[in-house]
């Protein structure tokens, strides 16, 4: 399956909407909406509300996270914002500040 990759060293200011998976290695500021999954890799930074399918977060997210599936906070990740998802995992070593809503 095709993916939209925001590479390391790239900063996007604005709104991103896609039907594909999104992999964030750089920085996104604004709003990020994906029909499929979103991956924020280690070193990636999102300063935006994000919405999509299954999400794996290893980098930093400041903003609300809304998933139609699951959210996995990987070791070393840092999330500041509310998470709304059917399932959430928070790995040992992940940092999370916000509320969790699993009533989707």
C-alpha cells in the first residue's frame, strides 16, 4: 500500500488530508487527517490534531489524537493531548499527558 512520507528535515505548516497511510519523520504543524494509519517515527514531531485509522507514535505529538482503531504509544514517545480510540497501549518509557476516551 502507498504511503505519504514526510521526511526528516521537512516541516509542513497547514492541513494535510489523505486517503493513504502517513509516516511522519519530520515536523507537521496544523492538522493531519488520514483515512488509513498514521505513524510518527522516532524523531518525528506533530504539533497538530491528528485523526485517522490505526496509529503508532514513537515521536512527539502535541494535540488531540482521534483514531477509528487503536493508538500505540511506543517507548520514548511523548504525547500531550487527549486520545480518543477504541484501544490504546502505552509502552513502558512512553510519556502521556491528557485524557483517554475509549467510547468510540
